[in-house]
């Protein structure tokens, strides 16, 4: 669910794996959002160590179907527990199930943390700005605490957009953070359906309002890092506007929160089942996972993704969103050529080194070999 414009090499990733964790607490945040905390046993403490801004994928069996969904970690790292914020999507099977059926004591499969939506500020005295909307505040909560704790000179500004005050997730935690760092945390709530004292904070964040915020409230030249998190339209608006006012791309990091269901069935990766006939041309795909190789033929006419083909022979191939956003299905192309439909998760240097999102990659050569372990 993450992408960045940074050109610097990313922190090396290791392949995330699912572990069964027990739900320790389910806490209401708003009428449509909950915080779910999982207990992490000591033997898994290192597997669930994470950097503020990362996410985990959750997997559950719902109505006989294996569903997966990615959620950002919303608390600063502590040993023994991890927490995620889940906002209910009216059309989301996973989020609806979590709100209606998830209880303390339940066990669920949780993938070890992943993602590159993390701070790379080279100075502890830097100014970090986050612009978030709705559930986009989730990773910002952990990021803000991390930025402000790392140095008594670091500063953080958060612009948080919602429809109304009742939609504000982590309202008490944000207030506590502001009380703890009154001179170093600036918090601006922008409400699209409520009138606020200052007109700049009343209404949807469009280009005019964003430029007003940048001219009156935030000096872009003073900012070391920008974090953008929310729906595609808002993130694109912010990226384009920041570029127009002279902000370098390598200072902007963003994460997309996809709209709609996003609950891809695990057995197909969101694609229709494919059967290979003996008389049709195929692409030969070799997969390496956990040190073991597997082979699958993919019909040229099917134009299926590498992930969908791989799942026919290796059901344990890692993936979460199947939409090119989270990066869980990342693998390196060892042989052959592929084309990616979408990419909101890989950084430029990863692509240069041959990494692809297998949920978005279609083979374009007769033989393709990918390595999930690389």
C-alpha cells in the first residue's frame, strides 16, 4: 500500500510471512472505525519488530473464503503487541467481518510487518509534514510519535482531513500527542462538512485550499520530509501541487488507501481460474519460494498475472491487496521479461534491480523466472 518518490536505496526487505496471533483488544475509535490490538508472543517478537509507518496483512476465513487485507500499524513499536486501525467500508467484506465478528481471544493470521512508508530524515532537527485523510491517519500516528521522540528539536505538522468531527480517528491520541509536544507538533483539522472558525479549515482539500495552506500555514522550504496518505485523488493532488511549488520528489513519500472492497480471494489473487489446454500456446513460469522451485504454464490468451499463475502451484505465495498497492507480492525477475500494469509500491531503485509486483505483472517472453526470496 505504499509508494515513494525517493531515489535513495530502500531499506532491504525480507519476505513477510503469516503467523497466528491472538486478538488482545478491540476498541471503538469512531462509529465506523476500530483499533485492533494483537498480542505478540516473545518467540515472535523479532518477526513483528517494525518501523513506524509500516503495515501488516491480515488473513481470515470468511463465509468459506480466504480473504486478505492490509492495515497500517498505528502505534509506536513496543515489544509484545501490535495495533491496527480498521475503518469499515460498506462494500468491504473483510472490514465488515472485523467490525461485526472480531473479538478479544480470537486468533487470526497476521503477516510480519512490511512497507517503506517510513522516515528517512537525515537530521534529528528536521521538520516533517503529513497530509492525511480519513483512515490515512493510521500510519501517521506511529510516524508522528517516532519523529517527535527522536529529538527535542524535531518538528511535525499534520494536516488531517475528514468529513466531520465524528469521523476523526484517534482524536484523543492526537490531542495527547499535542499536549505532550505543544511547541513541536502542529495539528490542523480540515472538515469538509462542518464549519470551523478559520475558513481555510472548512471544506474539502482541493487545489485552491491546498495552495492556501502552503502559502499561509506551511512553508514548503522548511520541510525535510512530506508524508501523504489517503485516497488516490488527494495524494495525486498533493504530489502535483508540491512539485509545482518546488518541492523535490525525493522529499515526498506517499501511501494510497484504495477505495472499494480490496478483499481479493486468496485462491485466485482476484483473477478467474485458468485451465491450460494441451493445444494452446503458453508462457512457462518458474517460481522460487522458500528455496524451492515450482513450474506452471500460463496460457498466452489468458493474459493472467504471474501471481494468479503461481497460486495454482504454490498457494503460499505471498500477497495481500492484489491491486499493486501494498507490495507484499514483490519478487525479482531472474529470467525473461514482464510488463507491470500498475505500481504504487516499488521504489525506482527496486525496479532497476529487477523487482516487480507479481499481482500486476504479465509475462511477455516465452520463459519467465521469478524469485520471491531474493
